């Protein structure tokens, strides 16, 4: 009897300890130990990932796929990948849905506790393609064709962008012939792109400037300037004909066209082109007109330079260099009075110099301007206020 009692007590103690251990374990930990995970990739019949489709798991294989209940649903990301956790071990049918349409399925996938099972859906496999209807196969072929065209188009655009970037690098480095050749090839491949024609014009204009500085002078560069003008005009025409013309490209193209005309000696066409640039991009008008004034001044067309400087000042009264160009363009008309032994500047000249100093007292031309003003007996003003645009 004592032995029986002792055994009974021992068994009861073990049972109590086991029950205590079970009660002390949290339900979450028990579930985590029993659960399985899933991950995988979904791709369509041409091997592209399918984003935003649902991967569903069910043990119900008897009812219609659209009406049956699914225990778990996981969605693919933009790369066609998906993953899910917390799956109760068992055997499941795994299906891919796009909306309410079943795209693909695996009839039997078994999950054991702790599994992290990879379940992929490759719809380019032969078994999948063989089951497609003739209409679906035709749709697939049409899609492949369109996709191939799109891929080829994207590759072409990428190549043109690379060529454009390289051409700009070559122009900056003075490799105008290489840039010209590259952009000629680019405009042949895509003749309806204004940017390519504008960059071709930039390369040709650079080559023309280089030729003008060489032994042939401006005469030797004439044909190159004509080439640049033709390219810029082509770019502006294409942009004007576009469904959504780009004002920035129009402005830049007309500005460059104005430079090319001016260097070719056609000041009227140049002025017209700069006016078109300013019209396209009014906020940049001051810069365009200043470029016109500076180019005219460098070409020693001083009257035209002063007029262009006035347009630049009207568009942007705070552009100091425009006042400097105006003063420099007019100062050559100063006269000397033998009786008074004084210099007299033409109207607007000294005012332009004063305004340059008041806007840019430490500007690159400040010392020269101060010297000119002192030569005319001027007191340097300090109360200038630029006008409003």
C-alpha cells in the first residue's frame, strides 16, 4: 500500500509539472512553432514579372475557384515576388489570381511545420503554353511582337541619350568633328527629335568658330555657319510642330540660331531669332539679349550692340554686364573739346557705366569703369536703384 501510494504521488507530480509547463507556454509561441512560410516569383508567358496579383492558398478543391474559400492570400510586389507567413501545416492548392481570373495554379503543395517553401509560377513553361487556346496563343504572339518593338524602342532611346551626352562632352572639350558625326548619325536614326538637331547645330557652330579663328578666317567658316543655321532651323520647326512644344528648347534653339546668324554676318536675321527666343522664354529674355549684345560687341558692331544692350536692360534691369556693354559700345563716340580741353560722352554712356558700378561695385570690370568715369571727370554715384522688370 505504501508503494502504491508513493507511485501514485510520483505520477501525479509528473503530470502536474507537465500541465504547468504547458500552461506557461504562450499561445503565440505555440503557433509560431507550428506555422510555415511561403515565398516565390510569378512571371507571365514572355518571362516578365507580374506585379500586384494575388497568390491564394486553399484546402477546398471541390468548389469553383471563384467561389471557394481561401485560407491565405499574398500579393506580388512590383518585381513579381511575394512571400507570406503563418500558414498552418497541411496540403494546399496554390493559385494565382488577377482580379477574379485564375492565371495559374499548383494542385498540391505540402507545408510542414517550420517550412519556408518556395513556390514559383513560370507561365512561360511549355506545359502552360500548350494548354493555351488558339486565340490566347495569337494574343501572346501579338503581345510579344509589340513588346519586342517597345524594347527595341527603349534601347534606341537609351543609345540616343548616350550619344547626346557624349556629344555635349565632346563640344565642351572642343571635339567638334566627333560631336558633329555623332549627332548626324543620331538625327538619321530619329529625325523628328528637336534636341538632337539643336545639339548638331551646337557642334557645327563650334566647328565654324574654330574654323573662323584659323587661317581661313570667317570666309572659310561660312559653310559651317550655314550648316549650323540649317540644323537650328530644323530643330525650331520640329518643336513648333510638336503637340506640346517645349518653350525652353525653343528659346535655347532660337538663341543659338541668333548667334549663328550673327557670326555669319546676317544681323537682321540674328535680331529676329533673339526676339523669338525672348518671346518663347520671357523669363530668360535678359540673358538672350545680353548674348546678342556681347556677340555684336565682340564683332565690333557697336551700334547694334548698344541697341541689343538696351533690350537686355529692359528685360532685366539688374544685369550689370548689359550696362557695361552699352557703355563700351558708346564710349568710342566721345568727343574732345579743344577749347575746354574736356571729353564729352554720348548720351547714355556715362549713365550706363555708373549703373554698372552701382550694381557690381566689385565686378570684373569695376576698375576699368572707374578709370573711364574719372577720365570724364565724373563723380562715382552710389544711389542707383535698378528698375523693375
